């Protein structure tokens, strides 16, 4: 919306700054953060009145997790609304922005239904897994059709890029191959972020690091000089994703204000599925899908820990970790160590969360470094 102001000749020349992606990215981030801070308290009060409290699994072994029962969930709505308003205000609408924003809203809607069912049933079961997958599959199908029929996206849609390689390792994966690859990235990323959302501030803090990394990569992909120098695919219109990731970062920082320990609100599946889907869609559109394995290293660790735990228990009857996802494993160990040393166990969650943030920042830096190492 604001982008169009620089085209109105009757306006002062100062409005020409709105044509610059960097200015609009900063403006979008600031707007999303401000919206989160303004609407956050009101949304928390609204969710509290609706009694949409967090449900804890009956088999949850952590007493500290049980204390969180009743804390308002569905806080991901705050992220979605803030990002949507800020993006539409500061970014120039095109297929790249709309698809990524569509992933945020669609995946968030799936998560919202899941959270709502948990609240109604007063259990942690929620929406059945195959219904979640069906919803994600439908979005992947629609997104792939739009990408395959749009002139600006079809050329890159079937290429497979690998980190550290300047040229596509596969020039044409074919229709089926490209679709299933895109679907795997979308479903994998959204569910990995969902699994990470188990401690105050953990998922959103790690998502913020990933947003910064993809903000930089989107800017490089949309800038001809930088794309040529770094030998990454040049995708001119993808520059608007820089603005989107700026808005995602601003909203994420705003949500973290209320989600840090002790959390006043949880994002729920509404937020975690939305974040994962949006990040994955952005990565797909700038052809940096597999770099997400590096940038989102914490998310990968969390997902792998669940897979390994389930596989080990089914095959041997034994568990690899004390509890999965892996952040609970470290939480249990840190709590036991704190009790042995006579320290307050309440600070354990904050300690584990911050250490995971540090890992996420390191992974993000490593992911950005792959742009140069080719």
C-alpha cells in the first residue's frame, strides 16, 4: 500500500523512500512489533475470558509443565494478524508475498481448529493427525498449481538447489517430483516448529533467528548485484519477501514480550504451524529450501528426537531420551542437577530456552554463510 506513494508525482519527494525494500522492511518490522504490543494485552484478556487455556497431557512427567495448564493459548492469532496487516501495508503485493502470507494464514487456520478442539474437549488430543496432513496437502496442491502457472515462478519451480552448489543439481524434477518435494518441505517445517513449541519463548525465539536469516537470503535473491556475486538464483519480485520476513521478525519479537517465562500466553498450534508454513513457503520461493535444514537446525533436532524416540521404543521397548521432544530431555536433566546442587529449579526452563536460542543463532549464521561458500 505505502509502496504506491512513491509513484504519485504530486507528493513531496520524501515519499520516494517507499520504493526501497530496506526502508519498507524496517517499517514493516516496526509496525508488526507495535501492533503486537498494542493488541497483545487485549488479546490475552479476550482469550482468558473465553477460557481457552492450555491443556497438558495426562502422561506429562514434568511438574513445571503441569503448572501451565490454563494459560491462554491460540496466541498465534496475534502473530498472524500483526504480520498480515504490516505486510499488506508495507510490501508490494505479488505472488511471492501472497503465497507466503497465504501459507501463514492457511496453516494458522489448521492450527486454530486443532487448538479449538483441545479447548472444547479439555484434552491435548485436538485435531486428528490425518486431518492436519490433509489440510497441509490441500494448501501444497493449491500453492504448487499457482507457482506452476505463473510466468515469474514456473521457471524455478522444478529446479533443485543444494547448499554450497551455485548451479541446480537437478534442472527439472518433473511435476510429481517438484510437488512432493515442496509438500515435504511445507509439512516438515510446519510440524517441526510445532514440536519445538513446548517451553516459554522457545519456538518464537528460534523462529526469530530463522526469520532474520531468510530476510537476508530473500534480499540477496531479489537484488541482481548481490545474487550475481553470491551466485544464487536471481528472483526479482522475491525482494518483497524481505519485507514479509521483516514483519515476521517484528511480530515475533512482540509476541516474545508476552511469551517469555513465565508466559502470559502460548502461541498454540495456531502460531507454530503458521510460522513453520510461512518460513517454508518463503524458502521454497527463493530456492533455499534445503538450507532450512541448517538455518532451522533446532527445529530439525526437535523433530528428529521425536522420530528416534518413537522408533526406538517400538523396535526395542527402550527410550533414547528421558522425554521427547529433546528440549524436555534437557529440562529434566537440568532440573535434577539443580535440585542436587540446591539451586532453584524454576529457572531451569529459562536456561534451557536461552541455550536453544544460542544454538538457533549459530545455525542461522551457518545458513547465511552458505550463500558465500559455493
